[in-house]
C-alpha cells in the first residue's frame, strides 16, 4: 500500500519533535533572508571578490572551504547520525552514504583540487557558509538518523526516482567543477575564460544546476521537510549567484554566447 508519509519520526518524543521542526522553521526564515541579501549583492568571493569588502580578515581559501563544508557536512553529520540518531534501517544508511559522497567531495577534495584566483578568502564568507550549514546539516542528519522508514520503502518510486536524480545531479555538479578547473590549464594561472561544452552551452552555472538537482533528488528520496528547507536554502544561493555570474560573464566577454541562460536551461 502507498503511504503518503513513508516514515515515523518522534511520535513519542515531543521534545525532539519540536527541536526538529523548530529548526526547520528557523531554516525557512534564513532561506528568505538569504534570498533577499544574495539577490541584492553577490557574496564577495571568486568573480565577485572585492578589495573593499568588510567581510573580515583573510583566511586561507582552501582551509576556509573545508571549515565551512567538511566540518558540518562530514564531521557534524556523522556525529549526529551515530550519536543522536536511533533508526538503523537500510534507507538510513543509504541516505548517510549519498550525503557523505557529496560532502567528502565538496568539503575535502574540491577545495584541494580547485585552482583559485586568490589564495585567501574573507572570514565572513567562511562563516557565512559554516553557520547555516551547521543548522541545515544538523536537521538533515537528525532526520535521516531518526526517521523509521517503511520496510518496503526500497521499492517506493520516491526513493528510486529521488536517488536517480541525486546521482544525475552529482555527476553534472562534479563534471562542471572539473571543467571549470581545467580552464586554468596551468598551476598558478588566475584568468577567467568562457567555458564551452556540455551544459555550459545552455547555462552559465551547470555546477550550481547539478547541485540543485541533487538536493531536489535528496528531498524526494528522503521525503522530508528537512530536505526541502535545505533545497530551498541552496536555491536561495544558486538563483541569485548564477544571475550575478551570468551578468558578470556578459559584462566581461563581448562575445559571450547570447542564448545561454544563468541556471535553468531555456528558462532562467
Ligand atoms: N549548497 C550551497 O548552498 C552552495 C553554495 C555555493 C556553492 N556551492 C557549491 O560549491 C562549489 C563551488 O562553488 P563556487 O561558488 O565557488 O563556484 P564558482 O564561482 O563557479 O567557482 C568554482 C571554481 O571555478 C573557478 N572558475 C569559475 N568560473 C571560471 C572561469 N570562467 N574561468 C576560470 N575559472 C573559473 C573558480 O575560480 P575563482 O575562485 O578564482 O573565481 C573556482 O575555483 C559548487 O559545486 C557549488 O555547487 C554550494
């Protein structure tokens, strides 16, 4: 039988119930603030780095990204899943594994392999990632560590379609980041170039598009409000930043392909 809600969470624990859903409500407020702030002005790193920014002292960029992504995405997530989580079905472990695939790459491999223009980044950028990530990653680890899924969820279309989307998004995201890395063919080169090929023919930011697809897949497969609020938070960054990046490309390259969109092929 098809269950609209295919899991049980904190039915007999009101305290944990309200910690979980209270943090989701807080997360929703942060989504709205983030969307407004990011739409108005891009965070000053990468293409939008500004010498006059007041985002605080400089920290090494690779270390900064590891702190903002690997600490909450790997360390905190594992601690919450194993020490605060109680559910131990196959679905819980599948979700743990796919989340860690993303965050060991994003939090460890990505900062080590990318060829950044600047070796430093403002501490405000690091904290601006670290603080909301702690909240959203806690709430997702709390959910996938504690939700007791139906025993036949393995065959549920939400589980299968969501995971497929996650894998497709993961491949697009990693491919696009590698493609951007390869634009700076030599170690130490710092220029910006027009990326061509694959989804870059349709949009300026396939790395953000791929990650957005991943989190949509995550939300569908976990069938959770925790996943939804995290996906909305990612969207609150990806839509504004891809728009700023797209405008930046058009302003800096006279012959930038005019038919490209910013984030969603043919649409946005
Ligand atoms: N979940 C979230 O909320 C969230 C938020 C932001 C990012 N992310 C993820 O984090 C990863 C990195 O994001 P990002 O904002 O740093 O991406 P990005 O601005 O596209 O930059 C990625 C890398 O490619 C380089 N690069 C970008 N465009 C280039 C060009 N035209 N020519 C040469 N090099 C270029 C950048 O160099 P420079 O650093 O020198 O510009 C940087 O090393 C992505 O996978 C993204 O999906 C996730």
